[in-house]
């Protein structure tokens, strides 16, 4: 039974409510309750399977400084936070906090990414069962023909993995758009290759109801409360 008990500051981190350092401050300031009672000792132990740990309204206000952004990742940027790599996210985003992202893009791809220092938020919108739509614009070397697009629409098999049906629309002689609700590694490039198409450009233009509108490569903006709520639906 003892093994199920954790320190209150660690419980806040596991619940996605605060980092340990933030948790220590919130607890000592009287912003944290356990089963409705204010607890001010960070070392207080709780059982997350039984105890109700929450923030008071004041604590929630303290956490309103969390970061929620839409970022237009340019081609050539890798989805890592290594400061040793000049082409990583850490070197193009001006934040000192530890950020997580929902839906990576490979180095050769560009487009919309959602990032936050709120781990609970990122985990929620990234969960496969949420089936958040992700829309991409794809350019290919060959002429696009409906036969190839039909094969992608029906849900093909890649290396033994059965993919879901997709919404694919021809946009031009060498381009199409595709909407996915899953995210296998390099999925679109592999799907295109299987039907004889070579991807020369790949851009994600939408995640759920959030689009690239107003963004240029390398730029970012804060999500509105309405947009955050939309992603959490």
C-alpha cells in the first residue's frame, strides 16, 4: 500500500497540473487541496487512486502563464529540443521552458505544429483515440491520377499495418490534399510511394480546427482560449 503513495508535488506533476518546482510554490502558498482540505507541505503523501488532488482558483490563475502556441515549422528544422543542433526547435522558438508538441513533422516537411509546456494538454490532443484531423497539402513529381488517390482513400496496408480510410482530394496535376486521423511514421510519403508517387513537398495546414492562417514559415502565435477549448473537445 505504501508503494502507491507519492509526494504531493510529484502528484501535481503526474496529474499534469504543475512541474515539481511550480508545485512546491503552489502548495506552500495554499493553492492545493487534498480531498477538499488545503495542504501546505510539498512532502505530504497522497494516493492518486483514492485522493482528490486539485488546485484552488488562485492556483489555476497562477498557471495561466502556461504556453500554448501554433508554430509554422519550416523545412529543414528537426523536431527535437537539442540545443546542440542548430536546426532544432530549441533554436527557432524563443522559450526557456520545456515544451512538448502534438504531432511531429519530419525535417523535409513544413507546416503547423501545436506546442505547449502543459503536458496534460499535449497528451490529450495527441491521443490516438481522439482522432484529431490533420490536413496536409502534398506536391508530387508525377502526374496525379484518380486511381492512385482511390487506393489511398480506401485504407491501404503498409508493412502489415492496416491504415484507416482517408479523405483525399486532387488539387492540381501534381498535387493533392489528404486528411489523416492517425499518424504513422512518414505515413504520407510511404502511402504515395506505394502508389507510384514521389513527394516533393509536404505541408500540414490544419490540426483539428487550428490552421496556418496568419503564419509564415518560422513564425508562431499564442492560441486563444477558444482554440484551446476547441482542441480539448
